[in-house]
C-alpha cells in the first residue's frame, strides 16, 4: 500500500492525476481547498485544462474548511476530494477523519497531503480512513528526494493510472 516516490510533489501528481484518469468514466469533478500547496493546486489547474472541473473550497477565519459546504460541493460526478492534513503556512490541522466520512458517504475518494503532519502528529491511515495519503521524507529527517504515497488496498482497491512510464517499479506506477 506504500509507493515510494521522489517526493510529495510526485506522490500528489500520481494520486490526483492517477485517480482522474482511472475514474473519469464515473465523473470529472474534483474538490480541493484554495489554501492547498502549489503541488495540489497546479495539478488541479492542469486537469482543468484537460476538461475536469475543480471546486476550490474557501477556508473559514480559523483556517478550517466548512464541513457543511464540503457536503454541498460534493456532487454525484465527484471522483476525488483532496484536503491537506496540516497547512504548511498556518499550521491549521484539518479534521481528516470527519472529512473522510463525508467524502465516503458521497461515494468519492479522499486524498490528503500529509507532508506537514508526517513525523509530527500521529497518522493512522486506518483510523483516518483516507484512500490516498502523500508525504515527503525530508520532513522526517530522511534525505531530500524521497517521498511516498499510501494507496488503500484493503476493503476497496484504489486504481491509479501511471504517470511515469518506462519501468515496472513501485507496482507499475
């Protein structure tokens, strides 16, 4: 369930684009947050150029997303919701478990960029019920150029379309 990458940016691209391409027959709508890292925002902008629609949630004065707004913005054609666990500029910690519950009730997949959380707060992917989770090794004192993508493979198997070709490394991804 763990795919090693060159960093969180590659893991984010693989998860968002990989889901978009694999699940485009279900829908072409993605929900994310306007305060996400550029790796998420730029990836979503690229997908918009390719015909996907992205809803950018605003944050409240306290930096948290409004869960009622999230519920309203998830549509039948929403395939992915991406919410950063801990904001890299403000330190705000989003309620990931509650978000995952809402997303799964609406039959979409949930991804979290946990780069700022990894090594600092507990991350239990089973307890949080995330489908995909990205992080970068250097935030946990690993050398730069190391990252990982958690992809749920128990209960429901998440399908990703490879974004880099030329080898069978990391389960063909």
